[in-house]
């Protein structure tokens, strides 16, 4: 019996759906109203910030009173997250604590893109006596996360109440519906049994065991065996199947699978003669001893390994314990992509010692190269980011390090070479960094190598760094596309 849907269940389902939609619309409306209010508040707070900054700028630009006015307004503000003041000497940033609203690209502050923070900052000119082109800009947060969480809690509470009511009603409906269905099935079975009894038909009840009577099975027909060949009569000659010609038998042997042949029946006429008992049987020839098997191959046919080439990369490290030069670009490209994903800087350092007729092929050059490699590995302690370069140089990848930090480390390393390894010839070092650019591995390695070549032209400057301008680099990339 099929169960009909209850009208009560349908009504409860409609009520729950209406409650869910109403709760979502209520939460969305409250959040929209809050965002609109916060934008108006942010506009008013920025106007107050610009006014206080202009008033404090009368006494002096970026003095203690000027900075205190900006920091105090930023602290007591409900919406403003970061402020950048631009003056003739550069840009100055003020940030709410733990807001992350400002990122630094080299020496220039930039507003960070965050969810819930305005993408278009406020902007205004400041009236500072004695200075021109002094501007102030600020970003604000238009989503109040505490208020947003309270609205979500209220919405989820309404949904949870109606969901619990629907769940309880479904359980009650299932229990009551099953009881009604069992009673209906029992009444239907009793009514059917009464109808069959009145019609004289047998009735089988659930509390009785019923075994159907055995049915007669028909006897299988007797099939005589099929003989493969005709049965000979007594006294008739034996039957032999026809043999195909020689050519046909060869064609059949190619196409058919291999079958073991059975000899023809032996007749008395074909029986071999048995020698008399007086003649002793001839002894059989002694069997030839079988040679033992061996798994060893002759030396002439064994494959010989080709001599290893020392200039072909094999494994992660070269024989000097650092990376192969062929792996430099691939690893540098991966590190650039990783640092760009985490908004980190990266510095590449290329160094080469200056000694005529002392490359790595000569004994003197090999000893110098080994001492320089050991010194680099010991100082930087990043063996998997140090690679060979040419016959007298090395490349070092230093992640999460800007150009100023890279210069400091290069000076420390060069000073250690002069103090501890005075036997080494002069070493030139060139540096370049990512500096907020989306630069590829070929470009940054080329910049560092060019800086290293400049040290050969100016022996008084053993360390030279290539400093890029991110704005000019972006303009160059746009023009070249």
C-alpha cells in the first residue's frame, strides 16, 4: 500500500522554507545597511583627519605634533585602517595595529588589497606652510566583522530553530504513518482472505507453513552414443580414415593447433619378429654425457658501460657538492614564483675570482675553486641554492632578502675571504633583486652577471649591485607588450 503525503508535512516544509529565506534576507539587509553607514562614517573621519593634519602642519611638517595628530585620529577612528602622507622628501605611512593595510615595495608604502577594505582610497591636499604638493590618502574598512558575526549568529539561530521543528515533525509523522499503514495492510489482508474463502479458494496465512506438492519430472530421453567411425562387422578388415595429400596436410598443420599423433593399430602381419632365445640381446650404446648448463655469458658479448661524462649533470649536486649550472634557471624560476606568491623579496648573487690561467681545468684553478665553494657553503648555509657558473664563478639564490640585506651579507662574506682566506685571488660580486617586480629568471640573473662584470672594470669596487626602479620597469614591460 502506497503512503500518501500528509498535508501537515507539506505545511511544515513550506513554513521552514519561508523561514530560511526570511532569515537570509534579514541578514543581508542588516549587513547592507551597516556597510552604507560605515562608508558615511569613513568619509567624515577622513575629513576630520585632513583638517587636523593641516592644523598641525602649521608648526612643521612631520614633526612630533603632526605625527601625533595623525596617530591619535587613526587610533580613535572606527573605519580608517591606514594613512600615507606624501611630501617633498618622500612618503610616510601610518597603520592601525595588526591591520595589514600597508605593504612596502622597496622604500615606497602601498595600500594592500584586502577583503572588506576599500579599493579606492580617500585623497586630499594638505595646507602646510612653506611646502607644496603635500597630500594625504587613507583606506577604510567598510565591513565590521564583529557586527557581521553577530548577524550570522542570529540568522543561524533562526534557521536552527525551524530545522529542529521540521526534524521533530518528520519523526512523529514517520512513526504515526507506519502505524496507520500496518493497520491498513492488516485490514486489507483480512478482507482479501474473506473474499477468497467465500469464493472457495485456498488461503495461506502468515502463521502457517506451506509446502507445495512435488511436481512429476519428465524422464530424460535416451540418446545412443555417437561413434566416431563405423563399427566393423566380425571378420571385416579394420577401418582407416582417409589421409589427405601431402600439400593439404602441410597447410592444415600450419593453421591447426599442434595435435599429438597416435600410431596405427598393429596387426599380426606387422608384428616385429622376436629373436631366438639363444641369441643374447645386443647391449645399447652408452648415452653421451650431458654437459652442465651455465648462466655465464662470454666476456665478448657482455655489454660494456659507456664512460661517464663529467660535464653532464647527474643527480642533484655536482662533484663539488653544489648544484649544477644547468639547474640554475629552473630553480631560480621556482623561487621567484614562490616569493611572488608570498610577496617576499629575493636576491641573486653572482661571484667570480680573477686569476689568469687558473680555471677549474688546471690544478691551481681547481684548488682555488674548491676553497671558494667551501667558503660560500659555510657562510650562506644553503647548499641547494648555490650553483656553479662558468669555470671560475658561482651563483647564489638568497630568498626573502632585499637588496640592502644582500649587500650587507656580500660585504661580510668578502671581508671573511680577505681575512681568513688571504691566499684566494680577488673575488668580484654582483647582485640584483626582485624588488617587487614580476621578473623572470633570465632577466635577474643577467642583471647580477652584468653587475659582476662591472667589478672587473673597477677593481676598487669588488661589490656592485643592480638597483631597479619598479615603476620604470612596469612602464618598460607595458611598452614592450
